[in-house]
C-alpha cells in the first residue's frame, strides 16, 4: 500500500492510499471520492506529462509519498 | 511517509477499503512499514522487472515450441516425399522423359559447339538405324496423341474442280494451299473456284504496277481533248482457269462466264471524244454604271459663295431703300455696307463666269438670298428697315398731309395717345418739367427701336414746339416731362410702356391681379381682426390684475380662473376666424412638375407621378428616350435667343 499526495494548488490537498498495481483510472476514482468531484473531470499531471488512465501506478513509477498535480478538465 | 499530513485530507484505511470495495477494487494490502518497503519493492519488481522476465521466458518457450513443430513438419514432409517417390518408381519402369532430358543435359553440358554438333549427328544416325525399339516405349510412356492423318485416297474425285490460276503459276510453286473463292450464295458460277491467296495477291500487285506504269502524267500544255486519249477501256477480264481433269491432271481452260460478266459490267457507253460546250466566260468585274463626276468647287469659291449668301440679304435690303440720308442713324452705316457689297460684286465679277451654268447659279443664289431675306430678321436690320419705312411713310405723310385725307398709322396713333395722356394728367408742376426736359434727350436704351425712334421724332417736335410757344404746348410738354426716367429701373420702363399703350395687360393677367388684391385685402382683414382680439385679451388681463380680484383667490383658484379665461378667449378668437373664412375665395392652382422641371398636364401628371410610382414601373426604353429628347429640345429652345 502506498500513499500518494494530490495537490490542487488552490487549497485542495489529498492523501490517497492505494496499491501500486492500481491503474490511474482507479486512482482517479479514489481521489474523486475523497475530494468530492467527478472522476472523469480529474486530470493528474506531473509538470507537463499527463498520466493516462490505463497504466498502473507502478509503471509510472509512482512510489509512496510522491505528489501529483491535480487539475480539472 | 505519512508523517507530514499538513492540510492534506486523508482517509483512514478502513474507509479506503470500503471505498475500494465499492469501486470494485482489491482492498489495500496493509502491512508494517518495515515490511512495506520490501513488499513494496517486490511488488514493484514483479510489476516491472519480473514481468519482463516472465515475458522473456514465455517467449522462449513459444519459440521452442515453434521450432519443434517446424522440425516435425519437415520430417513428415520428407517422409511423404520419399514415399511418393518409391511409389512412383514402382509404377514407372524405364526411362521417363525427365530422365531422357536429364541425360541429354548431361551430355550437352559440355558447351563446345563442335562436340555438340557431333553429338547431334550421332543421334540422328542412331535414330535412323534404330527406329523401332526405343521410340515405341517412349511413345507409350509419353502418351502422345497421334497426328491426324488425312486419307491418301479420298472417295471424292477431284475431277472437274476449277482453279482460278494459270497452269504455269500453279506449277511453279512447291506447295500451294488453295481455298475456295468467296461468292454470293445465289450466284452460280459454274461451281466452286479454288484460288491460292498468294498467287492472287501477286497478280493483283502485278496489275496495279502495270496500271501505274501505263497511266501517264498530266501534261499541262496539251489541249483538253487529248487527255482522254490515253484512257483505255478496261479489257474484258478473262481469267485463266485450270480445271482438274481425269487422274488429277490439270487442264488449262477459260472461264465461260466471263462474256456474260463483261456485258453486264459495261453499262452506258459514253464517247469521250465529244467536247463539252465551253461555259460562257464570266468576267471578274461587276457591271457598274460610271457616273459623270461633278466638277468640284475650289475652297476659294466655296468661301466666297458662303459670304455671298450671308451678305446678299443686306445687299437686297439696301437695294430697296437706296441711298437715303436717313439711313445714317443705323448702327452700321449704309454707306459702309454698300461699299462692302460693291466690293463683293466686284469680286463676283472678277470671277471668270465662263459658262452659262455659273452665271445661272449666281443668279439663282441671288434669288434665294432675296427669299431668305424675307424670312430672317436681325435686330439691326429690323431697326433699319422700320426706320427707313417710317421715314418714307413720314415723307409720304408730309406730302399727303397737305392733301386732304387722313392717314392712320403708328405715328398717328402715338400722337393720339399723347393727347389722351395730356387730357389725363394736366397737373404736373413746372419745376419738374424744367428739370426733366434736360435729360430727355439722352435716351440710350436698346428696346425695340421703333419706340425710341418714334420717341425721338415727337420729342423733336415737342422741343420745336416749346421753343416757339409756351402755354398750349406746355400741356403736352407737361405730359412728356412727367415721364419718369428710364434709369429708375425696369418698373419705370414698364410703366412708361404701359402708359404709351405698348405693353397691354391681358384680360387674364388683370383678373389675376384683381384676385391677388382681393386676397391681400382679405388677409389683412383677418390679421387685423385677430390682432384686435389679442389686444382685448391682453387688456382684460391687465384689468383683472389691476383690479385686485386675483389677490383674494388662492393659487388653485387663480389657476382655474386663468384656465377658464383662456378657454373663453380661445373660443372667441376661433369664432371670429371662422367668420373671416366666410368670404374666403382662394385661387387654387395645382401645378404638377416632374423632376426635369417640365410642367405636366393632367394626363401626364397622372401617368408619371401617380401610375408609374404606384406600380413601380416606368416607361420602356424607347418611350423614355423620346421623352428625354423632347425635354432636351424644349430646354434648348428656351435657351435659344429669340431672334435666331
């Protein structure tokens, strides 16, 4: 289990517990449940690279404690 | 790791697990932090590196399998081929064609030409000697179809069949294939006719060449008739025919049907020696009537001619008046004019009037000029003419005044009018008379000069009269002195003319003036009435104010009172105005003018201003052009000076 930080930079900071072999899509659902938004509207980014829904966190090498940028489409 | 929570929200594990289950995900694999690092690594490794290893292994296995399969397939296929071969060998005995060819190839592998040639020769020899043994086998094995053999001896004898060629030609060829010649179905030409294609072509070519040689070239300088001498009518085509006689013997024969054919082919005979009648020679030039060219006048002549036309009028006009001393007063002295004309005549005479035609033309011109003179008028001419006429008339008058009898003409009427005026206005002061007399002689107007002239004459008279006496002529002098100066303006001129009776006011103009006066009177009356009422109203207001009645009223009452007063006065004024309009006789004139400034009658007004505008359609092209042209002509006419 890893814990990933998602920061909105507008006041929303969420820490989500998940498994490394979860896909980004599932991760987005978790984030949405915690933030209270629509999972389809969430966009996770790291600097300029947007994370795609069908790839696992492990493949993206997202480890425990890493933070991702939270945007909305 | 999760130490620095900060402002970050975080769900507990249980909640997260609940959420995950609800989403359909596996619950979190919770373990201690120390352990977590390792399993994390493991998880990571399995997730990425291990997977690769697995994949690699899988791939290897797959490759192994494929290889094995391939080998097995190969083996089986080999076994099969060997089996087939064995079967074939058992079936086939002796050398197959392939073997033979292979053997040949082996033999011919040595590519030396000489050796090959020797080999071929040897083979041929072998073939000739041993024909029976091997080929049979070969034939059998090969399973060839035997060539079709025609029977040597046919049941049908060839006797009587005709061939369409010469006997010699048939003999010259080694092999000859004869085909049946095409002919019509119903046409019966004594049976079938065989012909060889090659021989037929040769014959045709031969004939063509001969014809070409025979036809001579075009000789351009020979006469027409001789061209046709070379033409030879086509010979009766007699085809050489051989007939197969008994025992296949060829017999030369002649086609019997040719005669019939030739007669059929000839048709109409035309003898070409008869020359056709030559067509009448057509000239290239059209028939034109040559007109006798007119003698062209030189530029000098034409100029002189033009001047003559113009000056002839004067010439004629002066010719009638003659050299009178009274002609001195005209603007262009007659003397000068006559000099000009004399010069012209001299010029005319200087021209060589050689032929009668010219003379006639000159006379004709003079006659025409005389006619023209009667039509065209120019102010100076008129003045002159009238003046001279008057002078002559005066002379006649003076002559005749001695004799008894009164002649009534313009001067007479003028004098009469003078008398009339004298009767009307006898009360002019003498001072004015004196002052005006001095100015009277300085008339310099350019109105119709007969007035001026006629003025001059009586003035002289008046002056003469005045010098003589004082009282009786004073009256006429009064009248004359009363006349205002022309320098006063157009109005004064108009009044002078009116007094003289030259300018007469027409009846409708008078009517118009009367109406205008009436209208003005009425209008002033109305205005006065209104003004009076306004005065009264104001006066009343003043009185009210001064009486102090208003002081006792409140504001509201004052307003009401004012309102009532206003209403009263308005009613009164309206009533008075209505009364005024009882005798209102306006002159209503509706004038319709279109955009070009042309005044339109009722029909045109309706057409252009109402109908066209209403329907939105104007006239067509032709009509509008006509209209525009008319308008232009009108405007031009207006702009033209009156006397030309």
